[in-house]
C-alpha cells in the first residue's frame, strides 16, 4: 500500500499509530486540521513486533523514527 499524503492515509482503510500518548498528543494538538484528524484515530502501540506484523500485512501505518523502522526491517530480514 502506497500512501503519499496525510489525506490518503485518512481516506485509506489502514489503522495507524505509534508509541505512547505523547505521539497521539502531538497530532491532536496541531494547529493543522489534517494532522488533528490523524490524532483522532491514532492508536498507541506498546508492542513493536505486533505493530510491524500489521504493517507487513498491509493493515497498519506505524509512525516511528525512520532509523528505528529501518533497523526493524533489517532484523526481520535476518530472521
């Protein structure tokens, strides 16, 4: 699934989220309406393995640091 804009993410059937309430708050408190809409449906993640499984199945967009995500991909490839 290719998502290039926040609007595409909101309009998609994907669920999305990331670590902790601080990230949800980041989206919810934005002055930008589109970003606040992300915050409305943002799911907090407490298990990165489960989140990555959902990403691989094309069911979830995981908001995380790019270096963390790259490392997670490499670890999965090495399994």
